[in-house]
C-alpha cells in the first residue's frame, strides 16, 4: 500500500492529531480523527447502522483545506 501523506490538522502541535492520506493503489482517502462519543454515535445511527468495520470520526472545520487537498490528490494522482 503506497500511502501519500497530505497533511495534519493545522491547529495542533503536529503530534497525535487528525491527519489525511491518499492511497492511490486502493483509490481511497484515509482520515485520522478523534473517535466520536456515544451520544454522537447514537445520533448518527438514526440514519442507519454503523457496521463494526466502520467508524465515525471527528475532524475540525480547520481541516477543510487539508481534506480538499486529499480530494484533489485523489482526483489527480501523482505522476
């Protein structure tokens, strides 16, 4: 798996913070974030179940630019 690092949460110290990568082989965007608390999970489950193989994570709005960069990278893979 060839992960390409895109960026970390610009509002943190760079350690243990939300991060984005692109996996061009699998054609996926990977996001590290904070685990959602039970109240949020319960609200999310109102729209449908969350399989054991999936998770709800939180990333701050300030990561919008990093997430856009990951989306751009996914649409235009590195040459």
